[in-house]
């Protein structure tokens, strides 16, 4: 049991921040995202404590938070990414505060950040299945294998979905110009 507690503690320390960022990106309420993150880890602990096996914590946690977010959307009306940005703006922040920090100050990185902001603003226009894989891959930095485990699909399907989502997102971003 001691070893199990240690593995869970390590998973919490390693993944809590990114699970929280993911929940924040999917919800419009930071406090609710924090609550769902805590609920995610509580459910995971209960699952492990019952003697069930978790082979890889990261995909398991993402699948759990995904289900919690879906339940949350069922309870109340859904919000778009645009609403998240507006809400973050009200609190003196923005969508950028959910993303990993970048301490470089090169023109190239600035252009990448600008393109990233533009792409994030168009995510809301993608179908949910495309939006979800792009967030998991490029915002949460999950590998293809981890995304496949999270969504319970095979890696080939995930790879094709990401390709199609990026193609569609490029078209949407060109419409802005």
C-alpha cells in the first residue's frame, strides 16, 4: 500500500498543474476547474485504492478529467473558448496565462506566439473531436499514445484526426487574414 501511495503522490506532483490547465481551458470558471481537478485526483485515488490497476497515470487522469468536464457541461450550458477568454479578461488575465511560459524574446518566438493566439481563437470553430485532440496534443503536450489511451482510440485514428484538425485550423486561420 505504501508503494501505491508513493506512485499516486508522484503522479499528483507531476500532473496536477497540467490537468488543472486542461480543465481551465475546457471550462469558463477557474474555481470550478480547480474543484474538478481535485475531484479527478480523488476519483483516481479511490479507483487505485480499490485494487484496480492504472498502467499509466497521465492518460488515465486526462480521461477522468474529460469525463468530469462532460458531466459539468451536462449540468449547465456550455461555454465557448471565446467566453473563457472574456472571463479570464475580467479577472485581469487571459488565455495565455493557461499556457506554458516562454522566456525567450526572439522575433521568431513572438511570431509563433501570435500564430498560437490566432489558432486558439479559432479552436471554437472546429468540431469537438478536432478541438479535443488539438488541445490534448499541443496545449497539454500529450503523446499520440497518451491521447489514444485517453480517448480509447488507436494511435492511427488519432494521428489522422490531428492531421485533419490541423488542416481545417489552417484554413480557418487564413480566413482571419
